[in-house]
């Protein structure tokens, strides 16, 4: 069975013991990615208050950019340059 959500529930009265911080949820997701098969990694979803619905939250893998590259940090913390496409190959 594929896990569907890592669910951050709507902050309603009586549910605080089911919640953690958003940063802790992001850290759980960071630890799952790269060490667990993609099919076994759920989506991290925050159920927003006031009827805003479910919103996906992802770890931030951006590490900057320069004139020719976008830099990404992988699951293990390594930084990798990805050449920015200019449409001329």
C-alpha cells in the first residue's frame, strides 16, 4: 500500500497532540527523500485553517543561481549546478 499523505491537521481544539511544527514535517520529508523509494514517500500536506483546504509543502532544495546555472541541494546536502537553458543547442 502506498502512503498517501504525511498530514498536518487543521489546528482545531483537541488536536494539538497530533501536530508537530511545519519545520519538523519538512525535516521528516527531507529524511525520506533519497533514502526511501519514491513510491514510499508520501506528500506532506497542511490542512489550512478556515476552510483553505489541503496545501502541499515541500522541502526547499534551491541553493541559488548565477548567469548560467541554477544550483540545487540534494537529499544528502550536496550542491549541484544545473545549466540554465537558453533555447540554443
